[in-house]
C-alpha cells in the first residue's frame, strides 16, 4: 500500500436518530500535505469505513476509520466519536461512509472549487496591537465552505494555526499571538469538504516576543523554615522558536540579593519576607517573574 502525500483528516461522530438509524455528522475536511503510513491504517479492525468511488461508482479505495465511545457514563453504541485519515485521490467523485455495511452518510465531490483571495494589505513592520485579516471567497457550489487561518514566521517553512474554523471572511488577530520573524505571513485555507484552496499574504516583519519565565518552586505565598535549604526550580522558553532557555537564568531575593544561576538550585535564606525573582535575557529582550514567600 502506497503512502499518500496528501490526505484529509476526518473528525465527526456517529449517532442514532429517532428511527434508530445511524447517521454520521462530521466537520468539512481540509486537505494537508504530509505522508501518512497507510499500511498501518488499512490494517485497523473496525466496522466503519470511508468508501471512495470514481466514475460509474467504481470503487477506488475502502479506508478504515477508528471509532471510540463518547464519555457518557455508560458504554453505548448510540453515539461514538470518529477520527480517520482519507487519502486525496484526484479521480474521486464520491465518498460514502459505511457503518456495519450500511451507508450512514457521504457526499459527492463538488465540481466547482472555491476561489480565494486575501484582501488585506500590511505595513512592512507590524507594530499595532491587533491585525485585521480579510479575504474573499467566490463559490458557486452548494456545500458549506469553511476557512482556517495559519501564520508563519519563517517564510512558510512552518505554520501555526490561529483561531478556530470559521465561515466568516475576516479575523481579528492579536499581535501578541504572533511569533517574531523577518519573513512572516498569513495563509488562509478554504474547503468545501473536499476541494481545498490556499492563499498567502504578503510578507512582513514582526518584532520578537520576549522570553516566557515561570517559577515552579518555591510556591507563591508559602511559608518555609529557615533551618532547611530551599529548592529553586524555574523554566523559561523562547516563544518565537518554542526552544527551552537553559542558560542566562538568574535568581534574586529582595533581602539576600543574588541567589543562584540556572534552572535548579538549593539555597539557604535569611528569616523574613522575600520577593524571589527569576530573570532571563535573550539578546536585547529581558523577562522576569516574581513571587513572595516567608522564611521563619
């Protein structure tokens, strides 16, 4: 079995209607480019399948779909969650969903693809607190069309999803949600359930976000005995790259001054009310976090 380079991620649920007939409800599918190990997927033991049909109802492929019971207090087949991967095969004309050898849903592949265009123009450098992204969709089909917005800070090499799926043609984006970079852009993906089109914005510059710092120990507001050493445990990461920061971490106390360097340290504090601060610096960007503790 070949590994397909393009596929759909299918998410939905199976439930019984008033006539005790099963029906499958699912979100519109978006095509992705990634290799999926279909040898493993095709070996699944399940009663649910996606049946891909071509011209004259010729069967192209029957893909197993995994099902699991929803958390409802008791195990019942009345409602089940479903997730699966369906390969994109260009000659597909219809997809049927089969459960226990009965058709529970499906759709014919729309002949008309959505037409998508990004309308927003951006300054070379993003300095405002919010960014308004607008796009237009021209679609002559009858299927529901949904959009997903993505963001890249490395010229499209990697993408970060922003917000949820939407049927609107606009999104207000917080600048604080955007990682810094010199070749940043937005992408909008639009799908009618099978046909997926993508448009990218022009490139722009976003200033780097400051490091994120967290004190795990000691706990804010707690009281500690002076006879025992105190564990300092902190974390920091670069939100622009998601990389952990392990150097240039400095611990300080409002009473005892500099305490230690690094993520972990054991220290002895004098008695009194301490404000413990963990500092870090990456380039010109500095960040810190402070907690209060009492040492008796």
